[in-house]
C-alpha cells in the first residue's frame, strides 16, 4: 500500500530551471502529455535522453487554433474572476452549502479521469472504468494481484487507482481548486465491502514536497444499496513516499487567485487532483460505483484538525 501511494504521485517540475518551465508552457499544446503525468521509471531502465521538443508537431494552423482556444479561455476566466469566486456572485458563494465537483453521466465525464495499476511496475493487477447502468455513475472494476515482479528491486505490489486529470487554464496554466468554503468531501458510492484510500494530491512549489499526499480511508459496506459518505478534511493525514509524517498539518484548501496564477505567484501545497486507491493486499476482483463526488459544508462539524501537531524550536 505504501509503495502504491508513492508511485501514484505525479511528476513535479518546480525543481527544474525557469527556462525549462517556460518552454514547456509555450510548447505544451504541441506535446504529448502522457510522459508528463508519471515520473516512474522501471528499475534498470535507461532514462530517456531525447529532447522534449523533438516530440513536437510544429504546425502553423494548429498553433493558430490553439491560440484562439486559449484566448477564449482567458476571456472566460477573466469574466469569472470579475463576477466572483468560482464564477459565482459573492452572495451565492457565501450561502453555498454543497457543490458537485464530478458526476458521471457520459463518456466525457469519464475522460476527466485516468486509471492505473501496478502494471506500471511489472505487476499483474488489472483495472477498468466504464459508465454504469443507464449511464448513471462510473463503474470502476478489476482484479487485484499482489504478486511481486521479479526484477530484483520491487518489494511490494498490488494496487489499482483512479485519479482525476489535472485541470489546466488558458495557455496551459495549472489550475488549482478552492475548497475553503467547505469542510467535508461528499460522495455517493456503492462498493463491494473493500476499503479504499481517498487521496488529495497537492502541487507544492518546492521540489522536495512533490511526494506529499493527504489521505483518508473510505470503507464501503457492500450490498445492493448506495451509501453517502462524508469525509471531513480535518481527518486527512499527511504522508510522503508512503510514510505517515510526524509533522502533521491540515490540507490547504485555498488556491492562488487568477491574477496570482497568471504571474506564477502560487501558494504551496495547493490542491491539484483527487484520487482513489485500492491496495488492501487481498487478491481477487473488486468493483466500486461512483455516482458523484462533491463538497459539503457541514455546520455541525467543528473539528479543525484531528491529529496532534508539534511546535518546533520552542524555548523550554
């Protein structure tokens, strides 16, 4: 499970030079982003030395089309920013108690997510996703296999996951979520009784924090009935490379504003994506149906943080 959590973290480019970041932002629409989503490389495999610009498909017409698309996105983002938080009036934002982030009613909704398994490290687990009956909900199913690959390096195996694609704004800017108006994650699911890990992936500014992950458990009860699950953000604990950290702190639910993001003045540990992982070390089939994923402002929940925090370098 620890290895699964570590491998599911995406690559972070904040530790690279500024010139590399600028080139990626300029040529991003022309590049295939499949290699940019995961930083994992099989043990013993040679790193790819091919310059990234050699994968670019330079086309004047494609460049003009992308420019028009991003200018329209920039116009919409500017209008939303002037209107209010999240494109809603301030009065509506303050009174908002629930918000649906993702729902699954079409193939377009499924395309906002990606699935992965230990096949990336030579494992044998399988995972699939499709629309449920009557196009109501997503069905995540597959088979978990804990057999460790015989590469002499890998010690643990057996995980499958589902993760939302990172949202991007105009000119391929990274978009971050602002969940500060809510205190709980709200899901409607139907599982087979197996436990899942709900993961919140952040995108910190410093490269040494790129493996930080906020997680909590989701226990499905099985059976034919749907269940509504509420997970307070105060319950999520911090881990890095699969190890729970001694220095715990709450999830940063704010995001950088539109103008700050435009000039790359980003808050660290901003929320980037959400994911689900199964790795309970039990071989066999699994399935999870998800109707929607949303946010809830539970007025009865008063807890700020569920775990003990430590003050460093305090005088005795």
